[in-house]
């Protein structure tokens, strides 16, 4: 179930399903708000998005109410998280998935919002979008690249090729092969929080898009390694069709050789795997659909195309 695409003058409702809007720096807030307004969008804010507590978030009830109100409001065409955080998975048991299914619309964000994006897709079949949240649009690092893929994924039905930004320069071949399939993924450690719950999407025959943020410091590589192993121990993981790894912050110290060592003996050597694609906790970033379809061909070059979104 693919939601209606976004058009200029449509209303975008900003919500805070994880951390509060108060965590967004004032200069970044101003930059992002101006950016969306200049594009012609009507930007509104949920009533509880600035509420904050000891966890720099708000109550479960407040966050759930804001999501329900956004999906029930016929004027709202897209629901955008303001920022990530650590606790979006708290709200999942309290959401009215029938309400969301009956009012399909764009839902986007990334990082901790991975939990919400994948849960909504798993429970309703609604395609959601790993795409900039409000705060991400406030940073100027190749913002035209971020805007290009936001527009191609969320404002158009046409398939589109993903090519490297100036920041990444090129993507890295880890394993050669070809595949096509539905996408699940996002932030790896957040996605793993859904294991064993009703909110985890099916992994069989999927193409995984995975990234992570460095909250472990010098232990990042070890943490990412075991988190990936955990995901690949889910029943059906032996049928995954391909893996697309995002671009990691330099502090993560992820190299081609390290990625090859991590995937060795974990997945079939016959599936395509690429590394360094422009998504994750870096700028600029592409947008991609959770539940949409991708076609990936990896040989001496990489052909990555989002074909259904």
C-alpha cells in the first residue's frame, strides 16, 4: 500500500515520536522550517511535540495522540518526525494500526524512527519512508542532494537511480550479484529492538538497507558485527536477496576490509552487497521506501535503482 505522493502546498505535520522538538537546535529548526516553507509546503506541528521529560521525550500518551491526530486529519498529507532519539519502540503497542491503515499517508524519518517505520509497515502494509526528519533538513551539507532524493522518492511515482554524492564519491563493492526485492531496514540497532515482537517485518526474500550511529566509541565495529549477526539469525534470514550498507561516520572506522570480514560466513557469497551508500547518520542522504522495491546489480560497477515506492 503506497501512500499518495506529496505535492507543493500540501500539509506536512511534524511530530515527535521519539525525542522532543526542543532537542532541535534553534538555528537548525529555523533553517529546516524555512526550507520547507520555501518549497511551498504548509508545515504544522503536533500539539505535544514540544513536551519534554527526563528522557528528553514526552509521555507515551502524548506521542500516540499526536500520531493518531495526524493520520486522522484529512488535511495532513505527510507525517514527518522532528528528530530521532531512543524510545520510539515504547509507543508501538498503543498505536491504532487500523486507523493508520484506513488513512494511508506518507510517514518519514530515520534513526530511532526506524522502529516506527518498520512497525507500521509490518502491521498495516503501508509503505513508509526512511527519509530526512525535520532536523536533518536544517543542515546545509549538500542539501540539494538530500532534496533531490526526497523529491524523487516522496513526490514522484517514477523509478529512480541512486548515485553517489560528492561526500561519498563512490560506493564500494563487497560482493557481486544481482537481486530485486522489497526493502526493510534502517538503523540496525533500532531494527533489532523489534525482534520477537509483532512489529518486526518479515525478512524472507527482502533486501536489507542497514546503517548505524557511533554511540559505542571504540567498540563500534564489534557492536555492529554482533548486531548484524543477531539480525541474520532470524528465521528466514538465509533467504535475503541483498544488503545495502549506508555511509558511516569516520569515527566508526568502518573500511571495505572490515565490512568484508563482518559479512564473511554470515551470508551467502552469491548475494550482492554494497557499502557506503548515502544514508545513515551522515549528510547528505537519500530517501528510500520501507516496503518498496529495489533492483540491485553489482559487478565492476553498481547499479542501484528504487523501482517501486
